[in-house]
């Protein structure tokens, strides 16, 4: 399988990077559950905190998320304090899988894994990580020849196909980062929009997978193409005939 049904456990050796903060009102939905887009922001925040704490972190500031897997095992609620633990679960010398476990103080639990590509901030192309930077990552996993393989490869259905829903997803100036890209957490806010019509999926334990193919930019006219097949919900982020990201949400 491209993505294991259960994400890798914490390694017995080494100490994951740890941080935490309270779950605030702006992170939660109408049922006080921590939203997917907030989880994506949490992953960004711990990632930059982690860079500040490791050798050569200052020279490894450029990262692109290729895929994120979010397993909501027990919803985290408004008012809980979350503890986040981050470690490497696989790498090559230009990319890596980073696990983040999010534990709520009242028992909420979310497990995540992201495939990250390291980019040179000046060259704009994938760049080799330094030996000092990789040293603690190599120690936490035996997967040292990580390769990319997409998990979500189905093309979007046509708009007139049975059960397909298409809705606009207008971009706002606050969605755009310094590279003129839509921040990856914003995509998950679109997923939350669609999930509002599928409460059976988000009310229980569920997995959300998102793979980013091409960056969305300011000025793009984006549509969300959604199709529910049994217990799985697929969502494509489309600009014209081009797919920029794909998401699947399913129970676990």
C-alpha cells in the first residue's frame, strides 16, 4: 500500500520534538471539534519550531508539502490543550515523511504524516539536506531510501455524472503566502466546506488524505468537484481542466 492503514509508531530510540498550546475558538467548528485546516496549520507551526531547535535548521527553511495524511481517531475539542510530538518516519536526501502526533488533554487524538520536499530557497528546486540536519532523522527510522508514489490517482468525474457536486471555491487575499501560493491549510478549509454535508464521516474516526499536484495562485478560479462513493468522499480542486489537489475522506 502507498499509505499504511495505521501510521508508523513512535520510534523506540530518540526523542521526538515536542511542543503544545491550547485549542482556541478559531481552530474549531460549530460542534467545538478541531478542524482539518487548523490541524494543517498546527503541522506548519510545529515544523518551523522544530527547525529552530535542530542543527542546520536555519539553512533548511524551504519546504513544500506533497501529501498529508490526517487520522482523526478521537476528535480534539475546544478548550483542550494539545501536545504535539514530531519525528521522521522515512527519508531520502531531498525529502522526508514527518509524523506528528497531536494529543488533547481530555483524550482527543490525531495522528498525521506528511511527505515534505526540501527546496533551496534561492534555487527553487529540490535540494539535498545536510548531513548534520539528517543525522537525527536517520536515527529515528530505517527507511532511508524513501520514494514518492501518489495514492490518489483517479481523475475527476464530469460535472454531469451521477452524484457529483461542483461548487466554487473563491480565493481571498489572506489565502496567499509570500510565494503567491495558496497556503496548504486553505485547501483543508475547502474540504471542511464539503464535509459539512457529510456529518457521518466527520462525527466518527476518519482519515483525510490530501495530495497537492500544482500550486493554486492568486487569481485562479477554483472549483471543488466532490463525489461520494459508499463511505469514501473524494474532492478535486480544479482550475479549468487542471487538477491542482485531490482529497479523500473515509472512516477508519
